[in-house]
């Protein structure tokens, strides 16, 4: 599968030729969360044809964005240092695109990696100054843990070991993060179920804003 050329000598063009092909940025997004096996990438990107995944990985490897390594006899794909430099661009694009989100369509899925990156991209460091707190966010079968400390947030998939607040919700998380639903309204209408210190929901809504 050949890569399309725009026929222009420009840094943006080179970037687009490498990572703007269909599925390429989503592969980068998922690898920003963690290195993955081929089957992990396939399972985390529902709908991607196997030949397209193989082709995109080959292109990203040839472009110096992705590399392979052996880990316990399994081949893992991971971002190179050059590939890691895409994080700021991916987060900015995710934050920009989130403003167009409404409700998931019937054929649209939510994945753990997409939610990890959604929280990373919408984090507001200025709202976290002086705060140390651990959150667990449950979105159906997806669980994320968020640890905030001194202006930084660490977000990963999986349950939190000892969260200060567990937030169980669904599509209402977008309305909460967009300011369309206040924490008080979310508690009152049952959009969220909380375990732990309920006052931290207000801080959470301020920390992650679309």
C-alpha cells in the first residue's frame, strides 16, 4: 500500500504524508498510552482491516515513528523518541475535536485508550495546584485511574488502588467536562454515582474541561 504524496516541500506536508493517512493517528494515540502487541492494536481499533494495520505500522516504522522490540517472546510496537514528540500535537487535536462531540452514534465505540487520551488532553494544570487526589472513573466496562499531584495528572487504564473518589457514569461525562452539566446537577439527576468524598467531584469537573 503506497503512501500518497502532496508534491510539496513543506514540514506539514511531510507530517501529513506520514501520520494523516486513515488510522495512522489512532495507532499513534494508542501507542502514546502504552506499547502494544499487534493483537492489542487490532482489538483496540475495532473496524481496522488487518492489511491496513500492517501497512500503517510498516509506514510508521519506515518513518522512524514506531519500532518493534521483543518482550517475553512477544513483539511489542512502541513509539520511538521521535514518535513521542507527536504527543503534544495529538493532545491538541483531541482537545480541539472534543468540542464537536455530542452523543456516541450506535456504531461508535469507546475504548480505554481513547478515554485515557481524552482525559490527558483536557487536563487543566492550573486547576490542580496544591491538590493531591486519586480518582477512579468507571464508564460502563471501562475503568480509568487518575492521580493528580501538584499540577500534574497521571491517567491510565484500570482501577485505582485506593481512590479518594469513584465516579460511575456514562455519556454524561462529556456534558460534565464541557460545563453543560454542573456537578450538583449530575448528582441530583443520577448521571453520576459516587463512592468516596463527593466534594471532589467539583474539583474533578474543574480539572478536566473541554
